[in-house]
């Protein structure tokens, strides 16, 4: 009975883990892109409030860098999910 269960698990688990791994990367990618969109809104608001002062510039640069990083991680997570699902 133990060998039968072992064979079942060895055949079924890889078929379940691969789609779950791809789904996990898609969910994480979506969250990163949501964070990028939110920080993009703060960049837009900072640009509208910009009056030439250095304090106003910080409200554009830091959310902009955060948006770029989150966009990169979001897109790379989707590409990783696509690579997992194709293999």
C-alpha cells in the first residue's frame, strides 16, 4: 500500500505544483503592478504640485523610482510565470 501511495504522489504532485507556481508568480506580478500604478498616481500628483522647489522634487523622484522598480518586478514575474507554464 505504501508503494502505491508513493507512486500516486510522485505522479500527481508535480502536475499540481507547476500550475500553482505559475499562478503564484502571476498573483505576485499583479500586486507589483498595482503598487506601481499607485505610486504612478503619486508621481502624477507630485508633478501637478511641483512649483520648482527641491521639496516638491522629492515627491516626484522617490515615488517614480519605486514605480519603476515595481513595474520591473511585476513584468518579470509575469514573464517567469509564462516560462513556467510553457516548460
